[in-house]
């Protein structure tokens, strides 16, 4: 792959020189670059992904981190932004296809660029350094992780207090380590949400079935997507099906597929959602709504890895990882005979619980900022007044984060051309019922 290296350096660095961390999934590339830099008396450490690079930096910050063009466990752009926010004293080198080299003068940077050239000269490494070292990019040119959403008239909208958000706020190392474990898709640094992220990172690399329990609107599908994204299956399909949204008569064919003429209206055969997810992840949302008769057929597939299309006598072997979600107390349902106990224990090998919004209200300001930022990509950015934020904090949020998203969007519409959301714009509508 043709690529050039881009060096991004902060204006000031207090990190001791000649230490480097290489973050790349390519083990041979890490070994080659390590060998070359070590020969030039650099102290080098290696990480095979973004999460490991976080941990290595927390243990002992390097002078430079060298980040490959792709990370297997994290979105690279989000990783770079958050990494710079938490570790502003660490220089960052990235490789981006078809971009020119930008670096500062200095023996250290030249040695690293020389080592990258050596890697490419030796074989087909993904790094290619350009010859000039003239241009400087200060770290301030990096996009900020959380751009300010208001001015002096809207102090609350600048985010959660420093002791809560943990990024770029001068927190202690233990707090930074906790925040660094956060999954980018999950907005908030509360202990409950960080525990969800911790459990995601623990189980994501495995093929272990996961059951996600939590109230409606608490982000169960986001957790499922994060589990897929951080797994070795992330290049294969992520297929989701809501078991409560499909009529019972059609759910079996939707899951397992069917042959032509298997039932009225089946004018042609088709594969089911399970088969479509072959090699990847199958997300069964609202698994508690699945009829008992169909649960037995799903259990057979979970146990054998084989399925039978409706109307077909042949079996098909499929390799999928199953992630299920429910807002119901499935353990209790098994005792009441409403859900098969054998299927429950097959699906609930590893349990993740998503908290209701009222259980992590300290994340409310960050969530509001996030939704305002998203809306600001298509309409003028708005901020939120202290009084409006107080009204949000006093609400009970029966619809959880999903309800908050709808309330913020509704408020921006009601605010019209006004730059700030005020209490009269906060309308809970039917969501409060």
C-alpha cells in the first residue's frame, strides 16, 4: 500500500527523548522498525492495537507514538483525537495514503523517518516517507475532541465538569486510565458507563455469546456494534434483527431463510439473517419476544452451528457469533416458563447491562453536547442555557438516552434561529408518557 508519513508534533513536550511506541497490527512491521530504531539507541515498545497503546502510554509515556494506517480495535481518527487530548506531550506519527510528509527539523524525527524508509526499502511495508522535512504541523491543528458548543452566555453547554469528563481536564493518571478504556461510541465517563466499556473490551476478542440487558433506549445496539467492531469478525457482516418487530409467522423464515414455495407468497427462495451473517456477528434484539417454538429451533442452531431453511431438508453450516439483547428479566422468565432455560444459559455466557439514563445523570451534559454537535453538522450549532440544562436534569427520562436525543433535536427545531436552547424549547412531548 502506498502511503506517506505525517508527523504531528505538539508545541511543547516534556517527555524524555528517544522513546518510541509502535502501534500496528502488522507484527513483522513492528519487529523491523523496532530493530532499526533500537540500533539507533531508541527505547522501543510495541502495541498490536489502540487499546494496548493506551495502556503502554499510561504505564510509561513515550516521546513518539507511531500509528499504523488502520487499527484493529478502534476507529483511528477518534483514537488520534482522544490520544492527543489525554497525552498532549506525546508526538504522533501517522501514515495516510497520498499525503505529503509534514515534520519539524530535529535529529529524533529524522531518525524515525529514516527508519520508516528503511522498512519500506527492505520489503513491502505500508510506510513511505517523502524526502522533505520543511513543513510544520502544530498539535493545535488537530481537530478538538469536543469543540466548544457555546459562549459565555451558555456556560453549561461546555460539557461536564472537569472531574467528570476526564479528557484534557488535568485528571490524575488512574482516572485517565479509566477514561481511556471508554468505547468511543458510548458517550460519558461515569463509572457505570466505563464498566460497560470495560466488559466490552474484555469479551470482544472472543467468540463468546453475549447477552445485553437494559431498558429500552439505553444503547444496547451500540454495545452490540462495538462488540463486533472490536472483534476479529469486524470485516464480516453485522446483521441485526428485531425479534419483536416481525410477525411470529414470518420470523422463522426471516431467521433461517426459505425455499421457493415453502409458504404462500414465497415466490423465490432466499437466505435468512443467520446465513447472511456467516463469518460475522448476528444481533438478536429483543430476544425475549421470540416465541417458544422458535426458541427450540434457535437452540439447535446454537448447539450445532447448522440450520435448515423453511421447506428444505438439507442443512447448512454457518459460523456466526451471537449477541442477544433484551429489556426483559430473562432469568426470571426462565423460572416462569416464558423463556427456555437451556437457550438462556447458551446466550447468557457473558452478561452486559446497559444502565438507565437516571443511573448515570453525570453524563447528561456530555450527551447533550454530543447531540448538539451532531445536529450542528447540518444546521447552525446551538448551545444550551443553564436553565434549560436544569430542566433536563430534573426529568426522569423513561425513554433513556434515545429520549434525550429526541428532546434535544426537538428543542433545536423549536429554537428556530435562536443560538441558545432555553427552557421553553425543552418539550418532553409523548416521550414523557
